């Protein structure tokens, strides 16, 4: 099988949003000037995709549509690629969260299902919608090269699906702003074999 016979999916995290690092979840903040610079630099000179799919949240979609216009590719928005909903944590920084409970975030990373923030989307529901989006995407774009612009949580969950990891371990994966993760899918249908090619790199 040649590389062109395989499906190649590049998962790109958005750049830094306005307001800096915080548990943003589904708050629809736009990219900061730094975030735009990060994302534009990450794809500078690249024209290697046949399709672009994006989360509808502005920190992903606005860049995806700009890149799509440059490459003459429409950017398709999939609401299932939104970040996990963090409930009461949304809009708060890590420093704010641990001020009253220093072990809070460690407990969450060790067991995110058992230490879900109040009002947050369940890990099972998040996993199910990302898995459904991933399955549909890989069928629709079989044997093509696709850029997916999404969020750290979505990228973590796709990696866990590809590697057969417990979904509870997904938050142990570090995902940097504007980093790119490549998945190659060999064969198709029931015989499909997804392979993690690189994480946090550049095509």
C-alpha cells in the first residue's frame, strides 16, 4: 500500500485564545493575535490536504475557514468536534481551581470520570460523540488527506481511540497549541488499521 492509498488525518489544535490558558470548554472565545500567529506558522507553506474539517467554535473555525479560502478548500464544520464541556470549571484558570483544593486537578487527571466538574459533560458522552465523528470522517474521506482543526480534549480522545487506550487515560496526553498529530489509516472497513505517525509535530 502506498501512502496515497491510505487515509491521512492531521489533527491540529487551535492556537492560544483571547484570555490565555484556562479551562475554556465550550466558551466561544476567538483566537488571540498570538494564537493566529501560532496556527499560521504551523501550516506555513503547506498545501498537503484534500479536505478541512473543523470544530464550529471560533478558535478553530475562523482559522479553518481562512486556510480553506487560501487553499480553495471548503472547511466543513462538525459540531461533534467541540471541546468537552467543563461545566463549573469553564472560564477558570488552573490557579483559581487549585487555590481552595490543591489536589483537585491531579484527581481529575487520574480519574476524570470519577472527578467530573459540577455540570460538566460526562466522559462517556464526550467519547461517544468524538468516536462517531471520527468514524464518519474516516469513511467520508477514505484514501484522502484531511486536516481536522479541533481542541486538546478531542485530539486526546481520538488518540485514545486509535491506540485502544482507556478513555479515562486521555487527559494524560499533552497537546500543545497549534500542534499537529498525524493518524494514518491503512485498509478500510472492518480491516482498517489506524496508526499514530507522530504527535505534536509538523507534516
